[in-house]
C-alpha cells in the first residue's frame, strides 16, 4: 500500500455506465411502474391492467389497449434516447406527453429482463420481443433475436422480470414485497383518480380477485370515493380556477396559438379537497402538474398552513390538485429522478391556490369558479 501513489484513471465499461444511469431512473418497482403507466396513457389507453409478483421484483406486467408499437420500431425500442415524442429542441418547451426522452424502457432493460408484446390496429398479428441492455435478444437460447409474430390484442404488454437481478445493492435496499406492492398500489391509485375515464386493474399473480379495480368513463369524485372511501368523498369540496394575463385574456385557453405575447402566464387548477369535517392523521396529497404525478414540498407546506387554520392540531386533509401550466413555464428538463418539479412564478401560483382553498374552506362552498388576472 502506497497511499501517495495515484491510481490510474480508467474508463468505465459501457455496460456499467448504463447500469448506474438506469439505477438513477428506476429506483424501485413503483418507479418503473410510474414510467410504464405514463407510456400507456401517452398511447391513449382506456384500460390498463397491472399484474405483480413479489412486490414487482419477480414480475411487473402492464397491459394496455393503446396505439401499440410498430413492428419496424421494435429493434430500437429499448435503446437510450429513442422516442416518438420529441424530435427538436424546441419541442421540449411544448411537450405535453409524460415521457419525453426515451429513457424508461432503455433503463429498465439494463436492470431487468424486459419483454414486449404489441400490436397496432393495422397489423394482423402481435409481435413479441425480448430486450437486454438496450438491445433485442433471443427469448430462449438458440432462438432468433427477431421479434416473433404471436396472437394478441391491440395494444401493448410490457413484462419486466427479475428487477435489479444485476444490481444486488439496489435489490437489498428494497423493502419487503408487501411494502413494495403497497407503493405500486399507491401510484396506480393516484393515476386512477387523475384519469377517471381510464379503467385500472391491479392484481397479484395467482390471485383470483384484483386489489384495485376502477371502471372506465368515471369522474374524479366517484374515483376518489371508490379508491379512498366514503369518509373522504362525503366531505369533498371542489373548485376550479384559472389565471390569465392581459395578453391572453380574450383568448380561449384551449386554442393555444404559437404567436402570442411573451411572458404570459396562464394556468388552470382543479382541486378536490376535504372540508373541515374531515380529519386524518396523515395528509393525503395528490399533485399532478400537466398530468404528471409530482411532488412539491413548497405547495404541500403552503396547503398544510391553510388547513392549520381550519383543522385541530394534528389533523390533516385529503387534497387532490391538478395544475395545468403552460409547458413553456415548467422545467420538464430536470432529471427524471427529481420528482420535485419547478415552474415559473411558483410562489405566486402557490399563493393564489392557497388563497382560493382558504376562501372556499371558510365559506364551505363548492364548485366555484375563480379567475385571477395577473
Ligand atoms: P419516452 O416515453 O420518453 O418516449 P420510453 O422509453 O418510455 O420513452 O418509451 C420509448 C417509446 O416507446 C415511446 O416514445 C413510445 O413510442 C413507445 N412506447 C413505450 N411504451 C408504449 C406503450 N405502452 N404503448 C405504445 N407505445 C409505447
Ligand atoms: Mg416514457
């Protein structure tokens, strides 16, 4: 041992680099599932069925009825930075789909065995393909790596097996299968509230009945009732509100045109939240920004403060808040591990939301539409 002698610097192997990068995106079964759910929703699915074995460590399977993946795209599907959702840099500022950088499937293929069965409407059969470390591989030894035709419905099934089989430290950092499973259920529950038109089902392999099942074509309050229970649903208030600046006041919010006054901040919020009659030990807070489940400790603290004036000490509310902010004003290009999201005028928006909830709680009023002008 000669501590003064520097060790040589070596280039890490490509496969090791990829495995490390993948571990930063895919933390646990629930984070893989979140990416896959977002893909299903991006694909326009109305039915999403999740099957889980051993908390998702052994098997995580997601079947959707979305648009499917073209046979010709399968060879590059699990390569890093391959996506159908982004092509130019300026696309980044108007991206509205969940995923945008083609990293989820690639990452998964570096830390698990990934298989895909998919069929588009125009194809006459489904195709099955297996992936490892970003590339197509044979399903069984000796078989060809080419996707194989098979029977299947329109849509896509993603099968993840043996998650973290090659990263033992990551595997040992996971909790018990039942705890990982409850995290999976939590993610699906939140997406099911936010997407009441989509039917979600989640079950364990071999189990006869699902642990979570929602109908399609429902509405948010019904979804909350089904998933979080009557005691929350019966004490819910609902407000929607928006903010427009001068430049865009006269325009329809939906009809987004390219050429508009710069620096306009336009956002809308839709909130379902419990009134003062409901008290829970722990705050339940569902925050979606532009349809992506995110966390904002700033927003959470502000809303906690609002309720501290309404509820007894130690009691907490249920809040579902869906914010739509002009994609230009949201920093989506943060690393995907950053669940914390940042957006322009965060303080102002947080204040206005707190203010609106406060007024609504004070008057126990419902379904009011507030409009702010900035
Ligand atoms: P991203 O979502 O950022 O594009 P992903 O790695 O999550 O990256 O997915 C890569 C591509 O694979 C997507 O752009 C999409 O074209 C396709 N894809 C993935 N999952 C599905 C799905 N469930 N249905 C249809 N296409 C999918
Ligand atoms: Mg994606």
